[in-house]
């Protein structure tokens, strides 16, 4: 992947962006890299715990507006990430 040096949260945003643009293949590939990097960077399994994933995203992407959070979470879900 071209984005080897990007942190997991940036990859998540990129995956969500790809998904919202309808670029499903790129979204899924980036989401896979994001998941692997998130677990490696933080040394704990996020697994399928929705609340832990949401806390993870909002820790790095502190969106104040509910509509912005909903849009981000929608893109993350479309990309295949938990949100």
C-alpha cells in the first residue's frame, strides 16, 4: 500500500472518504490496513466492540457536530470498519 507511514486513524478517515465517494475496493483495502495498524499501534484488540471503536475514532477525530460524527461513522461502516 502507498500509505505505509500513515497512522491508523488517518487510514480510517481515508477509508471512510473512499467509501463515501463510492470507491468500495479502495475503501475496503484501506480499511484492512487501518484495522491491522490500529491493533499493532495500540497493542490491544478492538475486535467487534462498537463502543471501543467509536471511542477510538473520536479520540483522534473529535467532531463536535452530531451530523459530522454520523457522516464519519457512516463512511467507516461502508468501508467495513466498526463505528
